[in-house]
C-alpha cells in the first residue's frame, strides 16, 4: 500500500451518508446521492474455522450498502495463508466466489479455481474480477462462498485473506 493510501474497513449507511473506518481507526463520512457512485477497497479475513465450512455457511465480507444502493465488485485478491496443515479435501468445483446476500445468491465475481489454491501446500494468492453478467441486487451484503463441497475433510488450518475493490451505485 502506498504512503497516504487508505483501505476502508467498513461502510455504514444512514440517510444518504456513508460512514467508514479507515486503517488508522478514524471515522470518515461520505455522501452517496442518487446517481452517484463510491469506490472503496476493503480487507476481510476469514479464519480457518470458517474456511472449513465455507460451502455450508457463506461468510459476509461487505455489509449491505443501504436502501436504493447496490454493490459491484471490481476485483478481488485472495490469499490463502498456509498455517502448516494442507486442506485435505479440496476437489473439483470447490471454487471460491463472491455472491450477493448468502450461499444461494447470484455470483458476482469469476470463480477462483480450487486447484493450486484451496489445496496448496504453501501460501497461495489468486486474483479474480467482477463478473460481467449479473443483475444487481439492492441493499444486499456480499459474501464469500465455495460453490460445492468443503476444502476440509479432516485436516487443514489456513486462513483466507481477501482484498476487495468495489463500487457502491445508486439504483436511482
């Protein structure tokens, strides 16, 4: 991260005003009016206990932006931090995606293939971009989810770190 750049950690909406906390812990305010957009980058960490069940239980990584607004993910950088034990059950189709709302929501990023990532024996990094074909959903959170199955059967302890760049749009 370059000097002076900020990574936003959360955005909260109240009456057209967005509040976010930057990496330095100070709260900033941003107004998102009809027809305007706001772009942010957020860091999210999914600990190993939640990575183990990421198909059964999607994990929220970006809060819903508020009524009349929707989120478009521009790109996502994913780092699987290998903490010493490989995930032992990563298999075909167990690809990582970001979706609207929950596990049944529409995928809004291209999938990150499990091969060489979910089954890696060392730290592994992948990049994906936002999907080019989806219908935006207003006031929906963004979740991380595995498309099918789990990477964990009996072993594995890696944390998943995500850096997500996204834009909040007004639906008006």
